[in-house]
């Protein structure tokens, strides 16, 4: 008979229930997440304790929800539905959520709403993490490198409008309407018994184009009144990215990393097409997150080469 390594049978009863501590090792990253969040002053960061009104069910502890999100970010699990599933099947997450009963675990909607409710609080948590890294010697706070990348938006390029493209589309629509009118005039001039056009279909097409033309003119007037160079219909904040056909329409993400261990100390997301105006804001955010060190040198490539951004009294750009 061949011997195999085998576990216990599912129906095996135990005198004492097993502890989650037996499955989560002392050096497991979830222990750092738990310790870090427990030391934070969540009210100072901006998180509000959820209190039930009347007979309603109590809300979730913000510290537990924050732990869940930090675990998801550190393990590349950003989908609220995937985090909901992890609460049921992942031993590490079950430990972080303090072994909630299955019917009490947060659903994906609750998880998603928590993130959307506290965007500024998450920023403060990130700053506290950077300061902790500096206290532990993981961040030197002397030299940071700034760079950006373009992220694709949930937007079809056809739904992104610039003033130039909008003027061209309006011009094309006017030509199309004029062509339909000429075809109708030609039909009126035809002799009796000749091939006839379907006038109802032509007029229906004209009406549709005229409706689209009216919408485009309204959009053009709105862009001129607001001083907007381009606008996206599906994802309003996204912009057409310069010299990047792969991304087409998206965002300009910025990050600043400390030289010592390449830990990110500042981040931002903008819809500026170029990096020219991102150097000083990212440098100042880096300095603030690092606890305002006296001397902070900033490195960046030539994409940030703008004199007004480089010349600054309390920042050294190299």
C-alpha cells in the first residue's frame, strides 16, 4: 500500500476549535496592515464611525474596511467583487475582518461605497505610511525621482471631442445636409416616369443629421463659454493623450519615488496632456509627505522642462 501525506477528514470533530493564528504566520504581511491601521487616528484622517439609527443594523468599523482595502491594494485585488469573495474564502482576509460570520461579511456595494466616501482620508493614510517608512529608515527623504505614465480611460476615442474635431464634424454635417437637399431638388426636376428617390427616407436621414448638428453646436458653444479645449462624453475628466495612440483617451498619472528603496512617497492623477506643469506640485507633495525635510533634491526627465516649474526657492531640481 502506498502512503501519502493526508489531511483530516471534513467530518472530523475537534474538542477545541482551531485558531486563525495557526494559519496566519508571525511574519505575514497582514499583521503589518493590522498593526499599522490600529495605530492610526482614523477620526483625524477623516474616517467617520458609522452609527445605526433606530433599529437599523450597525455599520462596519472603518478600521476593518481600511484593512480590507490595504490588503487588496497590496495584493493587486482592487475589484470590490473580488474583495467580497476574499472575505469568504481567503484565510488572511478572514483574519483581518476578525472572523465575521458569512451573513455579516460586507458585500461589494458596501466595499465600493467606502472607497468613494473617503477619498481625502485615503490620501492622509498614505502620508502616514510614508512618514512611518521614514521613521523606520526605509525612506531617506533626500532625493526623489518624479515620472509619469498615461492610463487608459473607460472612453471610446470617438466620444472624445476637441474644438478642431468638433468644427470639422459640424462642417461635414452641413455638407451632408446640403447633399440631401440637392438630391431632393434633383427629384423635383426629374421628368414624370423616371426613377424616383425615396423622399421619406431622405427626409428621415436629414432630420437625424440636423438633430446631431444641433447637439454638436450646443457642445461647441459650451466648450467656448467654459474655455474647454476638449471634452469626453463617457468619462468627462479624461483627455486625449499626446503622442500615445495606444492609450488614446485617458489620464496622466504621476508618482514620486524615494532614492533609498524606490518607495513611492507621492502620487497624483491629472488630465493634463503633458508633464510640464506637474513638476512643482509633485515636488511639494513629496516634501510634505516626507515631513518637510530641509533639503530635498528632485530629479525628472526633460518632459518636465519648464522654467517656471524648475525655479523655486525651497526646492532643488537636478
